C-alpha cells in the first residue's frame, strides 16, 4: 500500500528535483574540469604536468595565490550552475500555488479562476531563491575548505575531487532537494489558504499524511540523507540481507524453542484420544492447534500518521498540530510544513466531507 500525499504535489516535487539534478551534474562536471583536468589549485608536482594547455599555472607560486585562483574559479562555476538565472525556482513555486487553488476548487466544488495569486507566488518564490543563494554560498565555503586541506597536505587533484563529490552529493544536492520539497508544499498550502480566504472560510484544519505501519522501518533515501544533514529524522535503514538474516534467525529460534507444559499436555491429550476420534483426525487437529500456538499470524498493517515520505514512525509534531485544530487563517499560515519533506495539507473546517468516519456516521444518525 502506497502512502497518500494530501497535497497531491508529487509531480511538481519530482519535476523540481529533476531541475536540481541537472544543475548539480553541470556543477560537478565543471569543477572536475577546473580542479582535476586543468589543476587550477596547482596540486600536481612540476614533474607531472597537467593534461590541459593552461599555461598560467606556476607550481612554484605561493599557496595563497593558488587558493585565490581556485576560489575565483569555484565561485564562478557555482554562480553559473546554481544561480543562473537566480530566479529559476519561480516557475515551480508559481505552479505550486496554482495547484493549491485547484485543490480548493475541487474541495469546494466551485470556480476560482478569477483569483490573482501573483503576490503569493512572488513571496514564496523569493523565499525559495533566498534558499538557493544560501545553499550556493555554503557549497563554495565547503569546497574552499577542501582546497585548503589539499594544499596543506599536498593532496592530488583526484583525491580533492573525491571530497568535492561528497560535498556536492551530501550538501548541495540534498539541500536543494529539501528546498524543492518543502517549498512546493509550503506554496501549495499558501495557495489553499489564499483561496479559502477569498471564499470566506476563516477556520481550517490539517489533513496529515497517512501510510501503513508494517512494523518494519522502511528505507527512504531522502530520510537517510536527513540524518546525515543533522535533521531530526529517526530511521532504521535495514537492507534486504539484514531482514533476511533476522527472519532466518527467528525461524531457527522458534524451531529450537522447547514446548511449554501447556503445549505438552495439549499434545498428549489429543494423542491419547486419537483412537476415539478416528486416529489421524485427532493428530491433524492437534497439529493445527500447535502450529497456531507456535507460529501466530502476523497482525494486519494499521494506518498511522508519519513524519516524512517512507518513514513509518508517527511525527508527534504533526500529530499534535492536526489534533489541536481548527486554526484561524492567520494562525495557520506558519504551521506547515512543520519539518523537511512534510506533506500535510490544510482542509476547510466544518465541512462534513472531511470529517472522520465516526463523526459522519453520528451526524447521519441524528439527521
């Protein structure tokens, strides 16, 4: 059973992450060309010249000059790949706001084509652009840290690029993905609140994300990266081999387990009464009962609120926020997304279509 996304924004978020991946790939290729092929940082020794035809590199120059040259190259590459144009998230955020208005049209069964949400789109697009600028600045800072380290320990350009690649994957790509996921959800809910306000709705509730709790912590690569980035995400990423080993060990332990006195009495009683019950029938019944005792059936999956995509643990923050509703519109604007990759959504308060099943049945009884 797949998780349900109340914001219905999976396509927008997937498109945004694709835009990020193309820019990050271009960033890595240009850095590799400058730091490894052209050896802009001057890390190779004079007896192993670079494969490029750049003639201005002087291996006898000071490390400060090498660092300054690498800093200029890195800054130019980051700006050309991550910040050109600087407002590239605007179109994505604008579509997310429009999507939020379309969700309200479906919920309220009305037409809202007359609404002008340009101010809302510009506000949230500006916030996304500021996030991209911050990520670009952090990328430059960390890359320069690796260059300084390589100059200090006289590391090769190939070794430097290995560290650069780690930074690009764990910092740049991850944070841009988080910016896209969180920014889209925030824009969708901003569009919904704008539409609710235009329709005279003053109080809203929150529809949390739901997915089945299978009793095992599912692996999610985004949540796994959150942990690397210091986010408050708890995840037990068990591989298929680890699960298989655990299942095998449990089966061996069950086979070795000694029978309890109650099980021995039950087996003896059915064995002694086998003649009266027709022999094999009693043995077959006893075997089925013992099998039920020794190998109980697994419980059926239950539905729970979750923290992020792929995590089957309940996020107490989202659970509390949803339970404490309804909220006034001004109070609700800053509630969600409550954490990275949050996919909760606002719903109009008081609409029977969005009430829990128990409340709907109770209302029908009194009608």
